[in-house]
C-alpha cells in the first residue's frame, strides 16, 4: 500500500519516522507542510489571471465572510465550499502570489469591513477591525493557506504529488489537514487524522498570548476552528492520543463512531528503570516557567513539607513555553523571590533552580518523587516517559493525567498547596509505597505506550480506509489496575465522588 504521511513540525516528523520504520511492508510518501511553507516563501510564481483570478478572489472573499459570520451553522456550511473553490482556482499555480497582492487585501477588506461584522470585545471599539488589522490578517491568512498553492493534488511526477497513493495520514492539524482535505475533494483520497494533542486548543492558547489586536485574533481563531471542524467532518478515521482529547474532539463536532484512541507510542518503553534513589529525599518539579505551570503552589507546598522533613530538597526544572522568554525570566525571578521569603537563609540548600532539563533520564535518576503541578495538564508523552523511569509521580488532576496515571500515581487538585504537600510528605516518608507505585506506574505506561499496539492499530486502520469498509469500534479491553488502591490524597474537587 502507498501512504502519504503529512506532518507539520519536528515532533510529528520524528513520530512519523518511527511509524515508517515499523511498517516496512508499506511505501510511505513523506510530506511536511513546514518544509513546503518555507519552499513557498521563495517562489515567484505569476498570480493567476483572467477567469481563474476572478474565481480565486471571489472564493477568497467568501472564505473571509464565513470567518466573520455570526451564525455558526451557516459559517460551517460555507467554509468548505469556499476553501475548495479557492484551491480549485489555484491549481494552475500562483495562488500564494495572488493572496499577497493588493487585490486580495481589497477583497479581504471588503468582505471583513464591508460586511459590517464587528466582533465585540468589551467596552469601547476594541472589536472594530482597522486597516492595519486587514494588512496583518492578510499576511496570516496567506501563510495559513500556503499549502493550497503547492502542486500536491495534480498527477504530476514529483515528490509532492498525492495522486497515486491509497491513503493520506495527517499528523497534527490546521496546515497539515489542508492537503488531505483538498486531495479528498479532488482525488477521492481517504485520509486519517492523528492528533497527539488537540491542535485547536493549542491555537487558542497561542493566540490568547499573542500581540495581535482582538479582531485579528478572532478572525484567525475562526479560521482554525472552521478548518478543524471540516477536517473532523471529512476524515475517515480520527485517532486522538488520549480519551481526554477525544472528548474535546467530540465537543468540536467529531463523530464518536469514527474515533479510535491510539496512544502515542514511545521507544523508551523497553528501557530499564532508573537505579537507586538519591540519598537525600528529593522532589523534582517539571513544568513551563509560566504562572499556569504551577511552580508557586509547589514552593508553598514544599515549605509545608520541610516542616515535617527538614532534610528534603526541591529541584526545579522549568522550560520556556513558546516564544515567551521574557515572561519566563520575569516569572522565574518572582519564584526565586518567593523561595527566599519562604525558606530564608536555608533557601540555597532547600531549593535549586536548575533550568530546562538537559536530559530527562538525569532528572529521574536524581529524584525521589516527580511532581507536575500545571493547571493546563502535562503532555501525555512526558508523563508516560516519567512513569517508565519507575519513580512515583504526583500530578494535578487536569488534562489526561487521570487517564494515564490511574491508580498508579497520586492526583491532587490544581492550585492548592495543602493537598500537594500532604501527597509529597506521604510519598517521601514511605519507601515501600514509593516502590509499589513506581513499579505499577511503569507497567501501566508500558501497557499504554508500547510501540506494537500502536503500530498494529494503524496497520488495521490503513487497510480499513483503503478498502473503504467501515468497521465497528473495537470492544473495550480491560485495563490493568482497574481497582484503585490509592487514588486521592487531600481535598476532593467539587463534583468528584469520594472513593
């Protein structure tokens, strides 16, 4: 079988490489929208003229109108036809050049400002788009739509042609889904969509922290929201990396019968656990150096831990999330000052700020207990790799943490230092419990994140899509550790029944 694997980042490219290496019986065509976008920047294709130019500009205007339409159902119904009409008009080349032209800017301005669509953002005129917003949005939309301008859908010879493949496998979302959507429209090519984290959610987080004005953010988020909805509607099979992401996908319009949860496999599942614990009881905190990373509650909780165990140590491993390096430096300075207030002269022996972990294995070796306290949820792959170390894990009950840890770790409410301190003290003071939870967590991570089940799942899904024979959802398989021995430490969040 010939499979086109479309990825959009270095992380998904690495995962795709593992998939390709494990399915040697298939021929893979590797495509990257990141490489294609960079290649498109240097192209000087002539914009389409005549009827093609008029059709492309008309489709572009219709696309923008769906982004500012206040009726969600009407916007969703019009987005797909406008997108495919734009791709069809650009098949002869030069679409990227046209979307950078003054004609496209005028079309965007007419559809956005001329429609009278104003997205309110509180008091005043913050939601009224200005001319500068039109220019910024035109640039962002051209970059987002750039994959449409590449010759992926025609039957030409070349590395990027999708003609002749049996299945298209999209890893990620947004830009990576565009080639598959248009290939299905023009070639009838079925595609599979894999999301290891919900791409739309990450877009909302990123644009919330961006410096763009509200109208630009609202327009671009509408684009990504409608694109995600169209991808969910057209994909033959959707494979989220966790049941938590599955619930988000269903909320965004994905149909449950076409969803199969396939955990992101890691080759580290066969690596042996780390060795003996450090002599000094050590908590290792990992997370982004941001307020939502949860470092401040961790410091306050550790102050309570030190009252019971004066020889305990906290090692902080924080990294910069996205492009917010200046914000991360400021937040780290704030946390260092808080540590000095909490521990006084003993701060240097109590807390160490070690920066981004150079090697995750080293962090595991130097820790007695691993702690994740973010309010947005730890990345499932990072949590699984930590469990595979054989060290016990404490995490806030957000995101997919409950699903991945189950009863093999301790879950605490986010933002509350008291139950966090209770959980840390309980594990630091009980060696037998640490060994039991660490071993159970390692076995659970091996069960969920082994390479073989994920490879077998995609091998079956490829055949299903190529044959275009819908299959019933597989029967649920009983998971180990179904009876929680230790589940909650500290306060129980509102709405969660007591065990």
